[in-house]
């Protein structure tokens, strides 16, 4: 962390004696000082030197302190600017502060008081600089730019996501199969948005009884239910001003869905057992691998809540539908493991890459990452080979009991005969045209492929 005394102070003062006295005192305290007789000279210095803070007299020839302040803010942004003046009117102080001065001190001033103002100002701007750097690092690590893709479908998803990330209150619904990156996309939305400096809180709604999930989300007061010996904050409390992800929203009990609808509509919630409303200043993101529209049809999901959460839906395509991403993702993960393991990991052999591309990845990106992590551990600082990816079937063989029936037919061609023909084609391709293996999977005689 940069010491305060290592900053350069630009002293803008047309009275030479005052200028030299201030320079001497600040130099004795370890500051480096640059001197200017007026605003014009100060702007010339700023073109050549990096300045940490500016101390400027208000009344000067050619370009006075207020005009200099306006130019500094216009050209250089957030350089702390302290106005020194012998005029000492309230109006001039107010104008200086409104134009962006961090403080205003009247001559003759107490040097220790001035030094305290300088230290406070530099500390504030130093923390602000560090905060900006941390935000930049967070965006680079968790933001949308960290989500690599060559797929047009996925690029469209990221472009759409970037637009909604900038709108801090819009509720977002993320759909997609398990392992496709719904949680990662939710974190990227948070990292890209205006709420990023506050908490990102994730709640899995699956497998919890309604009362327990109610308490988990909204908290409870003492005595709200048996065992509630003390009051407890909920996840919405922790996510205030930030983002909350409600994962597996399709598993939320119906009575709690009604409460969530009120939160989204009225932007308030109540702790379990309480009648006091709390403002919900939070972005809500929901995620699911379920077909909510179908669940609405059979009464397992509220229609009004469905329409409320799907104001901005995003669907992440499964990895099998964007195989062009597999080499890019594989190398991305391998770079990550190089850094994580502190090992060279030269790369992936052509055979291993073909092997990855030909696999259907029912577990999507999560499965790909886990597979490569295991392979990276098993390899002995050599190119990753097919044998390192143990647990994966070879291309052309049945893969962990999974067959990828990813085909579409026009409505006028969607007869059972045509569908079965497509199934047979898919099975034969899956088995590398081995009819005996294909027939075994279909539990039919191999002659079915000749008939």
C-alpha cells in the first residue's frame, strides 16, 4: 500500500513566500512538492507529472483557483483538490465544494489542521483507488468476459445478459440443464452490475420444508416456531443492496411462492412470525432446470409468479449443442489448473480433444471441468491423453448409459415411423455403425436395421 508521504503535492500559489513556506513544511514531512504560480502553470505541470493532491490558492492571475478546479475535474477526474483562500466567505466555500473540491481552508491556516485535511483526503482517495482496482479484478475474474465461447447461441446469451446486468432491479430467470453454468452466469450478472460491491447470496430452494425455507430466506423472530429460541436474519437481509440467487426455484413450495410474489411486487418482506415490513433493496435472480410453463399447467407452480419472474428469461444451451466451445473451454480450464496446481501441463493431445468433442456431456460444463481436473491430476506433466480421461467411454461406444437423441422434425414429418427412423440413425451413429450393439441398446433383433 502506498504511503501517504509518497504522494506528490502540487502547490499552486502566487505569493512566493507562502509558496516556499508551505513547500518547506511539506517536504520536511516527506512529501514531494511541485510549484506553480497560477492555474496556467499548474495545468502545464499536470501534463507532465503524476500528482497525488493539489493545494491551490483561490485568487490568482490568469487562471484562478476555481477555474483551475473546474479544468482539473474535466481533464483529470478524481485528483483531490483543496482550496486555500484569504477571502473566507461561505458562498465561495460552497461553490468550491460543489465544483468538486474535497475541502476548503481559510488563510491564515494552522499547518497541522491542513496536514490533517491532506492526510484524510489522500486516505479517502487511496481507498477509492483500491476499491476501483478490486472491482476491476472482480469483473475480470467473475464477469461476463470470463465466460469464454465460440458459439453463436452462447454469444447471443452473453450479449443479452450484458444488457440486463446494467439494470439493477430487473428480476432475471435463468433456465438450463444441470451443470450448464446457471450459477456462474448469475454471479457474472452481479459482478457486471451496479450492485457488485454488495453481497451475492445464493439459496438452493430444493428439498427444504416450507417453514424452514421461509426462515432461510426471510429470517424469523424469537418464538416464531418450536425451537426458534432467538431471532435470525434471512438471506434477503444478507443480500440487501446486492443480489440473491434463488436456485431450483421450481422446487419452492406453493405457499412460499405466494410470499415471494409479494416480495417481487411490493419490494418488501416480513420475517417469519413478524408483521413488520422490511424493504427489499435487492436484485432477484432465479434459476431452474425444470420446465416451469409445464409446471404451471399441472398446478405445481403459480402462474402469476411465473409471469413475474420471466420478465427477462435467459436460456443457456447445453454443451452438446455448442460443441465448438469444447476446445475453448478445455484450454480455459487447463490454464486454470496450471495456475491452481503450479504445474506446467503442456496441453491436450489431438486424440484426447477428439474424445472430448465426441462425448455428449450430460453433466455439461461442470462435467467437462471435473473430467479435466481429474485428467490433469493423473497426467505426469505430459500432454493429456485419452487414458487420463478415465471413466469416459470411447467415441462410438455407449457413454455411461446415455444416448443423445438430439434431433428435430417438421410437424408434417413427425410421424412415429419417421421418429423411429431417426432413432435408428442416431443409435447406429452412436455405436459407430455396429448394428449388434445398436440392436442391444434398442432391445431388438439386429435385423430391424435391414427391414
